[in-house]
C-alpha cells in the first residue's frame, strides 16, 4: 500500500466477556508506514484488542479492516495470510530448533502448506523459497550470522529479535508487537528501537503495545491510549503527554 493509506482500521470495536466490557467502542487507524503505540494500564484491553485484530477472539460488535477488507469474522489463519503478523508478550520460540528453522515457522501460513503441516510436507521448491524469506528476515534483524545456532542459546534480547524475524518472514503488511521490550536490558532496548525505526524507513507498518514510556514516546508517530476498555486519548506523543485525562489516569503526573 502507498504511504498514508489505512492498513488497519478498528471501527467501534466492542468485546464483552459476560458482563465485562474488555473493549468498549474503540476506533483508530494505522496508516501505511506508521508506528502506532497502544498504551494503557494493566486490564485496559490492549491484549484483547490484539486478539480481535488477529482473529483469536472475534469482536462482539464493530469492525476490523485490513487493507480495506473486513476481517472481523475471519479465522486467525486467514488474517495472517492477509498480512497480519505478531509477536507475543512471552517469547514463543522452539529452543531446540535453529534460528533459521524458527524464522521459517513464520512463513507457513502464507504458502499452500498450513501451520498444521510440518516442514516435511513442504515441496522442495516451497521450502527453498521459505528458507530464502527466513534468511532475509534474519538479516533484517541482524541475526543472519547465527542462523544455524539453537534459538535456546540466545539472550532474551536476541530472542525478541528472532520473534520479530519470524513475523517478518511472512512479509506482513502489518506487524503487531506485544511488549517487545519487556525484560530487556538498556542496550537491548536501544537495539530494538533502532530496528523498529529501520523497519519503518523500509515502509513497515507497526502497532506496538509497550509499557516502557521512554521507548514508546521516542519511537511512535501516534499513540492510542486505553483505560478500562475505553478509548482515553489519541494523538502524537506530545499531544498525549499534554492530555489531562491521560496524565490523571495513566502517566500519574
Ligand atoms: P491489557 O492487555 O491491557 O492488560 P486485557 O485485554 O488482557 O488487558 O484485559 C482486559 C480485561 O478483559 C481485563 O479485565 C481482563 O481480565 C478481561 N479479559 C481478558 N481476556 C478475557 C477472557 N478470555 N475472558 C474473560 N475476561 C477476559
Ligand atoms: Mg496484555
């Protein structure tokens, strides 16, 4: 998509669990080439919103569109195939497998072979293409020299980078990151920030949930702030910092 066109549109999204409204009438857009931050205290509904976008949980009402297409009722696999890839709050890698094999896992849903089918069932030609995509993804995050290492040997910061590489193997239109800086040391956070800036320069579109306010405020183009399921504010980091409701409810200032 050309820069500035909507990649993700969340339109009056509501998610209820029994009597609890985990997401209550939330609307926002992420445009092509933008990094948008999704912030809010614990229980705000951020993960629930990620689950609506990725098809893990369907919305109770409202709509989610990817590249203009209504994906509200589509299954997670289909949404992944349409170009939405994510990382998880708690790293989910295969420690016994190589970095390359882990990165290749991100591409299965895009090919004819689904996640349920293993590497063994891929045709040789498909496997070669997938391996190329995975190597390119490892290169983008700076882990190409360790492609043959076991993922379990990586430090946490590198595991997070590998998770991003796995998501990039799918060549997504939208990258969703769930607290990618959690547990990282200062230097690792700086490396992560630099990577995300580089990806944006290459045209990637990113929605990031992150609690590290320094990192978020210095990285994102715009922010969406949630509180107890409600949309509290949206805007540039400067606008959000100056917002009285946000200061009171969240930033504690
Ligand atoms: P955040 O990620 O912002 O911390 P969540 O989206 O995880 O918040 O949770 C929002 C609210 O929805 C919380 O009150 C949480 O307990 C509730 N919730 C989340 N998932 C479920 C579920 N599967 N069933 C019932 N309640 C849930
Ligand atoms: Mg969460």
